[in-house]
C-alpha cells in the first residue's frame, strides 16, 4: 500500500508542476484541478484510504481527463489518467 501512496504523491507533484507550466488553461478548470489535488493531498496526509478510494474522486479525475483531452492538453490528460488509475487499482 505504501508504494501506491508514493505513486500518488509523485503523480500529484507532476500535476502541480504541469499546472504551473501549462498555458491557456481556463481558470475554472485550473481551480477545479487544484481542488482535486488538495483533496488527494489532504487524504494522503491523513492516510485516509477510504477517502482515496471513494469512487467520486476517480470519476472527477476521469471526467477532467476526458475534457482536457478534447482541449489538447496531453500532458495533463496523461497525469490525470494516471492518478485515476492509481486510485482505481490501488486497493487502498
């Protein structure tokens, strides 16, 4: 389980870096992604595996990933898909 938590932390760091570097991302999407990051970070700090495995978190990531892929943000799409996969396959 610790490996999955480390994978989540690493992917969150990637997402944070990418959000700082991406251009032309609308403010609403950026705020929403930052909110998702904060939720995951909070759950990680508390080691709240129930919150991390909640289906709504994976669904939110998957929906945003789909929206971004339609908007030509391949790096963000890849990171969000990776986060959703980690949460979905983690068995936390």
